[in-house]
C-alpha cells in the first residue's frame, strides 16, 4: 500500500489523512448519534452538541494537516469526507423510509459548513506546523 495518493493533483499523506478523518468521524458519530439522540432539538443543549461537533471537525482537519508535510489545506478539507459520506447515507435511508423532515437543501448547507470547518483546521495547522511548506503545494 502506498503512503500517498493523489487528489486534485495534490499528494495526500495516507496516514495523516486517516488520523484526522478517524478523529473527525469518531467525534461526529459519538456526539451526533450518542449524545445527539438524547438531547431535544429545541433545547439549549443542542447548541452545545452542534458546537462540539463543529470543533471536532476543526480539530480533525488540524490533526491531518499537522502530520502532513505539504498540501495542508487539502489534507484538512479531505478529513470531512468520511463524515459527509456517512451523513448522506443516513439521509438517503431516512428519505427511503418516508421521513418528511429530510431537507436536501439543509444537507447541502451542512456539507459546505463541514468542509469549511475542516479546511479551517487545515489552514490553522499549516500556519503553525513544524513541517511548514506551502499551504497548497
């Protein structure tokens, strides 16, 4: 198995990406399914769950970019992919089951927000990493 793969012409370090993605996925699944199902949507505690998930995405992007030697922004951006894929799968299952609360527009907005948060983590790590190189290359 190769230690790098290409995405959009950028070399992505597989182990760095897996570290960040697994952290983000662990936070999203753990907080989203575990605690998120126990908290009422209309309560004030749902804001804390949303903030914790958002912070988990930023930290996951930070971890991936910190371990990478180049392409920090792309490393950070790609850490949100497993969580987004899992979210789309569950929303499709809910839509097939006939749940009327599935909003595809909100899923699209949440996807862009997740990618932005993970990219923010990548930018922050690229700024402070000891393996400093170009954020893009």
